[in-house]
C-alpha cells in the first residue's frame, strides 16, 4: 500500500452521486500561481545575449539569473559615469538594483563567477594602471609634508624679526601638502558592506560602487545586522543619486554629490518575503527600487550533458565588457545620453500605458510605488543597452528607438515578476502551503481525507510538523474547497482525540485549477 493509498483508506472514488450531493457552496478561488515570463534574452546586444544564453545552457539554470546579472554588470561599468536625459529636467543615472530569487542548488555562484569574472579582471587592470600614479602621488605627498614640517621648525627657531615671513612660508607649504591627494586603489565590485563603509567606498571610488553577491547578506545588513534598527538611507540615495553627507564625531566629513550604487543579488525566495517585513523598506521606497525576477527552477529537469560555453563567446564577452569598463572608468565627468525623437515616442507610449495602469482598478494599481518608478527603470535599461550596442562611442550617440523598444520589453518582464513578488509579500502566510495541499488533493482525485494521514503523505520540507498543516487546512476550508466532517462522539476510554476528517469539494476533483 502506497502513502496515497493509506491516506485515502476508507474513502471511495468520486461518483456522480457525490457530485450531485450533498450541496456545496461555490468555492472561493485561491490566487492562481502565474506562469511568469522568461527573461527576453534576445533584447540584449548579440555579444551579451550569446554569453547569457550560453551560461544558462552550460549551468542548466534559468536564463533569468544570467540575464539580470547581464544588466547589473553593465550598470557596474556605467553607473556614476553616464546618465540619460529623457525630457526637460528628467535625467536618470544608469545604475540598477536587480534581485533574482532561486532555491538552493541552482548553481548561483557558478553563474555569478562567469558573469562577473571580466569585471574583476577590469578592476585588476585599473589597479595595475593606477600603481605608478599612486606611487608618484604618495612620494609628492611625503616630500611636501616633510618640507612643510621643516619650514615650521625653521620658523619656530627663527628670530622674531624673521619669524613672521618664515611662518607665512610654512603655512603656504602646509596648505600645498594638504591639497595633495593619493588616489585610492580602484574598486568596481564589493560584497558584504555596512552602510557606513558604503559611504566611504563611494567617496573613495568617485561616487560609485557595485554590490554583487549570490547571497542575500546585504538585506540582513539593511535590516540592521550591525545596528539596532534598519539603516536604509545610503541605499535609497545610492539608487536615486541624491547627495550623501556624513558627519561623525572624530572623523572628517564625507560628501558624495551624485552617488551611484548598483546591486546584482541572488536570494532564496523566502528572503523576498523577509525583505518586505523590514521596517521602512516599503514605506520609504526601498522595495520599489529593485527589479525583481522569480524564475522557475530547473532542478529535477536539467540536461546532464549540456552544451558548453563556446570559447569565442567567452572571449567576446570578456573583451567587450572589459573595454567598456576601462573606457568609462577613465571619465571624470558623467556623459549624458539623449534620446532620438522616435526613441522618445516609444518611451512616451510606454509611459501612457503605465499611467493608465496606475489608475483605480488598473493592472499596476497593486504595485503603485514600484510602477511609479518603472518608466525611469526602462530609461536606465535603454541607456545600458545603448552603451553595450555602441561599445566604442555610445556616450557620443543618442539612444535610438530599437534600443528603447528592447528596454520596454525588459520593463514588461520585470513588471510581471514585480506583480508576483509583491502579491506574495502581501498574501496570507498560509497561502503557499494551502496551494501545496490543494494540488495534492487535486492530483489524488478522491472524495475526502484524514488530516493526520494527509500530513504523513506530504513533504516534510513543506510541513515539518503537524501544526504546520493546520493553517493550510483552515484556509482551504474558509475558501470552501474542503469541509470538516462532524466529529464522532467521544468514548469513555479517553485518550487523544482523533484528527478531523474532511470532505473535498467536487469542483476541486473535476474542475479547473483554483
């Protein structure tokens, strides 16, 4: 006897008489699990599209993970170095926050390594190139400080009639030494970083830094891992480009005029729910700044002999991404991209769809805060795709309509996933377990069950204890998909009362999904 047979012991298959009576009320549908769209990899420029698809194939991971990272690595190169002007004063920086949710065992670390490898190589090249400059600056600074110190000592030992002139010379030399700076070691990518260190990194790296990680530790830091309460300000300003000023006792003030933080993060799906519970994350707009992806895991259906990444694809990816990173790192002032008239028309049409969707009862009304930022996100994506398309001189060309069209397709992708993510954040915690039970009952197609035997048949990973099943049964009962049978009279023998038995709605057995 199988676990399923044992579960349904004492019950007969559904019959016509069962469907006819007793009378059931119409059940209330559970929110359906949506088939979310796959990442539109063909929206990427060829060299980036080929690498993204090849990584997904070799690692047997959803293309969404590599696709989100493709945008994040582009934003790492362009953040703080390029902006895109849409109309009037509306100007967007090109940094992004992306987060992809996948269960453990999906080879996230391998995908991160392949996608970020050329960034780290470019970072090393920048460190090597800056070595002579830093050595020269350090030498000049030491000499200037020694000259200033020597002049101060000479002024201190001088006769009164000479002291004033010598003091002026010493002050002048001290000011010259103070004005000399030593360039910091270049850094493009960070991982585990506190909000305080983030401010320091931004100041040292010309206002930009990228946080890339196959784990969600950064969200624990935002929630207050190193402090008594959430610390979101740096991350809010780092996305928007709002000025950061930090004054701490005993330390020099830090100022970053146009901060540009990029994030490319992968997390487990339950981390997204935890983010939603962080104090201030929703109200202050942090959740609205992320582009979300919740792809379907391939675990259990993976090709064990996939095609490997062609060497020419890897070489082209490394060459193009590295050259873009080095070229933009050399800029001291941000370049500003314009839109062609046709690109502006494409974005304006997209804005009209957004505005309509934000209205009462509109498709975007459930995610008003997020959707209010989606047009800006599309403009940022368009700027990144433009730079990846015109690697040699993209910062000197306007963004055209085909690139903007590709960006709107990516905007639609992230919109569908955002609707799902925010829906899950606001859903009853029992909803997911209830759907698991619902699907099990639908697959077995029998008329009723014993709660204890049902628990034994369900995966322990979903229901570690019997008490974990009770909220799911209650939700299904409230929605009318099951109903509890009357409890039999208690006997004089006492003991533990039996777990309840339930009847199953005929619509669940014979009808469409809830």
